[in-house]
């Protein structure tokens, strides 16, 4: 399995290309980066690029905290 390119992910997020960001992140089976998980949680929480989903946001936030982020 390929590793996530964090620079690419951050570029998508910072340029507010949320749909592309989420599609990119969700293409990976497991996300190991705390910042990526936090940003995914924010996208789910506010419905940026994906449907608003508080439960998925909460799960991402919890995973991010376990990564010390």
C-alpha cells in the first residue's frame, strides 16, 4: 500500500479543495498522521467536501488525539 503524501494532502486542505482532500485521504486504508485526522474531522464536522457527519468527526478527533496531535 502506498504512503500518504502529507505535502499533497496539506496543499489540498490549505487551498480549500476539501472534496479532493477528503477523496485523497479516504483512498488510504489507515491514516497515521494526526494533522490529517484533525483536518478530516473538521471537514466532517462542518460538511466540507463531504456530508456533515458528527460521529465521523468525533472518531477522527479521537484518533488524532491518540497520535498526540
